C-alpha cells in the first residue's frame, strides 16, 4: 500500500484484494448510508412536488368556488331591491340556481379528489341510460353556455347503446369538465 501525508494524518490507499473484513463491512455500511440518503432525497423531492401540486389545486379550486359564490351574493343583493320587475327576478333566480349548482359541482370535485388521494375511491357499475344522462348534461350546460354567447349542441350517434354499465356520477363529471 502507499501512504500520502496529510496535515491531520495520513490516508492509506490499498488494492481491493487487500481489504479486510472490517474495511468491507465499513464500505458496505457507507454504501447503505449513501443509498438511504439517496432514497431520502427522492422522497423529499416527491413530497415537495406533491405539496406544489396541492397548492396549485387549492389556488385553482378557491377561484372556482369564489366565482359562483360572488355571483350568488351579487344576484341576491340585486333581488333585495324592491324596484325590480318580475322578469328580471326570474332571470336572477335562474342564475342563482345555476351558480348554486356550479358551486355544488366544484365542492363535489374537491371531495372526490380527497377521496382519490386517500385511496378510498369506489367506482360504481350501474346500468345507465346514456341518452338521459347526455340530456341532463345538456340541460345543465345549455344556459351557462348561452349566457356566454355560445351555442351548445349534443349530436348523439344513432347506434349509441341505450344502456351501458358505468359510474353515472363519474361520467357526468367528465362531461361537465
């Protein structure tokens, strides 16, 4: 072996074949420590990514909650004025109802997200009438689209199965997204 002087001592360099059992177990121990440190850093990276993802989700969700909630409060304030004609009151009532449904949808999605994140999500398989489900979705989306100056059309294929086995709530969520 060769020795190299150091100010605080010396370092011995030896050939691998010359390592004794204590040196090998120390090398194994150090390799294990290195592996643990690497795993720790990988987990720390995943936790950080997860935290950023949750923060982005919360920021986006809070915006999605505030928008219909502010509309509800504004419409209620307008409705409280006595000089409003019945036609305007009916329109405001429809908008309040629409925004209330939107708020419920957002909250349902938050709850579904937390259920998925906890691993407790259960998918149902129920006989579902597709034309009825698509019609309900159309009715829910038609008025908000119209208010934005958009025309919503659903064109269903003639050979669309009448009934399929699916999770109707999840399918509605997908269609509403």
